[in-house]
C-alpha cells in the first residue's frame, strides 16, 4: 500500500503531463487509496453558451477523477483505461468551481469501477450536486496493451 | 421544416458563441434535420497522456453533436438540454481528427435522444470507430426553465 | 405530502397488479417519500445458468424500485415512466434474496432520477453490493401521454 | 471459426438450461458469428401494469442476446459476463413479440461490447424500435474466475 503522499505525487505527475487535464487547469483535492477529488476553476473556455460548465468538461473531470481513484487502489505498475462513462446531469453547474469526488467501488485484476459525484461550488463554498457519474475501467500493465481503449487522462 | 442551410446557420451560431465548443475548435460537418456531424482537429491540449484524444473531449464532442442533431429536428424556438450521456470507448482515438456523427432517434415534446458514433480519422482519411454514445435530452423553450440541467453546448 | 402508510399502499397496489412484478414475487421493504426498497427471494426461474440471479431480474427490480421511489415523491396523480436504465454489475448475486434500495436524487416536473443499490443477501442476512443502477424517468399525468415509453412497472 | 449451426447449438444449449431465459420462453432467431437475435412472445407475466413488456424483461432479453453475440465471436472455451447494461426505452413495447438483435461491436481478449436494438412486433409483423441497449462484457475462461460479476444468462 502506497502512502497518501506517494499517491498524490503519482496523480499529480499524471495530471501535470502536457495535455487536456493540465490545460484545463485540473487541481487535485483529497487523495487516499481508492478516493480522489479533482477540481476545476471556472474559466470562460470551459463553459457552454448559458454560462455553465460544459457537459464535456464535467465528463472529462469525472473521468479523470475516476481513473485516479482506481489507479490509487491498484498495485504499482498497474494502470487503467476507461471502458465507459455514464454521466447524469442533475443541475446547472453555475458555480465558480467544479469538484469531482470519485470513489473506487469495485476493484479486480481486470475490470474496475468508480462512482463519482460532481459538485458545483459557489464563492461562499456552498455546493450543489450537479452530476453523478459511473465509470468502468480496465486494468493494464504499463505500457498499455495494443487493444487499449485509452480515452483517458489518469493512465 | 427549416432548410439545411438554415439549420447549419443555427448550429454554427450556437457553436461559435464564446465558450468551450468554440474554444476547442469545433467545426460543423454534414447537417440535415435530425443528423449532424461535428469535427475536432488534433491539438496537444485535447489529448491525454498517451497522445490520444482525451475521453472528456470525445464526450464533449458527442454531447454537442447530439444536442445539435436533436435541436435541428425540433420546431423553432425549442431547444434541448442534456439529461445523460453514455459514452463507450472502443479504440484509441489516435488520429489527426475526431468526427462525431449524431442522429436523433427519438423525438417528442419532452424527452429526446440521439445515437452518436465517434470516428478517429487518420491523415489519409481512413477512419476507426473509437466511441459510441447515447445521449438523452429534454426539450425546453428558450430561455431554459429554472430546473434546467444545462450541461451542454448546443442549446 | 402523503403518509408513509399511504405511499406503501400505493406502491403495493401497483406492484400487485397482474404482471411481471407480481409474478416474480416482488415484495416491498422500507418506504418513505423518495426512498423505496424492494425484495425478491431466490427461485430457480430467476437465475442464470451459474445459479446467480439473472441480470434481467436485477435490472427489473432496480427499475421497479426506482419508479416507486420517484413516484412516492411526486404529487398525487403524477406517475413516471423509465427513460433509461444504467445497470452496473459488481459481484455475483448468489444470495437467497435480492434487495434493491432506491433513492430519488433529482425531482422535477418533467425528468426525475433515482440511484439504486442492489444487494445480495445471504441466509444469515449478511449482504454484498451486487449492482448499482441509475434510472432516469419522465413524469406523466395518468393516463400516460401517447408518446410514452412505458417500459416499467411502477407507473 | 465455428459454423453458424455449431453456434446456434451452443446458444440453444445455454438458453435452454433451467433458469430465467428458458423460463420466460426465450427463442433464438438469426445466428452468425457476432450477431444473434432473440425473441420473446407476449405472456401476461412479462408485462407491466399498462400491458406493455416490462423494462426488466426488455433488459434481460437485450443482455442475453448481447452475451450470445459476443460469445459467438469468441474462441471456443471462452465465455463472457456482463459488466454493465445501458438500456434506453424509446417507445411502448406493446406488440405480440419482442425481438432483440445484438451485434458485437468490440471484441478483445478482455472486454467486449455489443449494440442491441429491441423491436416490438405486431401480429402483422410490422415492427417498432422500442429500445436500444449497449452492453459491456468481460471475457472469462470457463469456469468463471472468482471475481466474476456474472449477472447473465449466456455464460
């Protein structure tokens, strides 16, 4: 079992590699084995035309947090790739910040899954549940096998 | 029934408003009532750490295309908001371009849905099906009702 | 707001109408506004070939419980029909009883949703989370509108 | 590659084992490698309270057909277990018969998936698309590994 500090370093390293997750400004919140929170601050380029966080941005944050939560509960040298993403939008994400809280709820050597709650936070830190997501991932050794479906960031 | 040209203008106007869809570079492909294709060119900030299009980017494009396909088949002054998004990743999106082809498969006055196939295109225009998505949307008059869950771009 | 007793009577009436839910032996557990539990005892005709509860049976119980949970939080004379069902199987349902615990997590006048946890219970009442489901429903007045998609029991 | 006749015999053997699929009266339609159709005739115990096929019954048929479609494209001695089921209901299943047409759209040694269209057929054989489902499955050797999530019939 890696320490929470080691887990955080792993997740920060992956999140900060050049690419989408760094580009949109993903920040890491609480981390422990099997549980990871990720945050995004409001920026004009992350919004849809009504001024709320865009569904794709919410989906991407949920996916990244789910991948990190599952990876954090896997043995070292094992990673995961998203198989599918079910995202249910419940309320407008009209806050100043998004926070996705992911929890691994099924671990195995082949297929894992995580439950994610995404909150929209206001300037006063009050929050609204704006989406729930369920993410299924498959475990791979690094580097990914050739039939990988690697539509993800945390791997 | 609006002409395809009028539909294209509507969809272009929504896509080109300031925000996520314009920012990532969404371009509009074929448009007819109930069917819309959307494209994204490869850019470093849209990729995950293995160099493929990020799952959130694929999800956002599928969502935007689905919203446009349904909106294009609604009466004028009616729009739609995403209720949920089911995205299944099938192969690495390792091409130079993504294209999401959305088709409205259920229209009604309240809840609609669209089926989306997302392809990864190579420089020689050969393509691989990299994801399939099913998107459920609800119909609203403009402006959206207060209980809206507007995690979307095309509305 | 109806009393829990009135809600139970409503849900029992729907569940006990001739049809699938009565036929498979659905029993009603805890009921309060927005929360309903439903149970099924193990019977050979509800199992798949390895001797576990069949995925269709788990899905049907989750759907029925979700519909009841949402209906119990709607005003009288309003009902709901399932729009979609996302069922994630986590462990073999090898117990003597299934229990689906549904909670309405989004209520509105048009589209509602419920989160469902399905447990497999052993003879000693220990339990395993065997599936999680997310169910989206749309609200209708009774009788259902002609474009209804009424693939459900609790309506 | 097994012959279509060998595939049909395999699928019939699994479907006709004691349990849910046989009990509800599942019949096998067209079979080829990667494509399987399954049918159910209307019976009172398969309906919900409005007289349409119940959502759980539709889900179970889609699941069983998906499992058979994927199994039919796997090497002998390999089977599959459902990971998740996304079922979208589009129209009332008010016909005399259901037919689920499943097609494997992603095959690999670990995770596979199938797209399913479910039709409601009237006495004159006209048909309505009443549901679309997407099913993700994982591949196992027979017998299933201990972390199996075997909520299915075709395995």
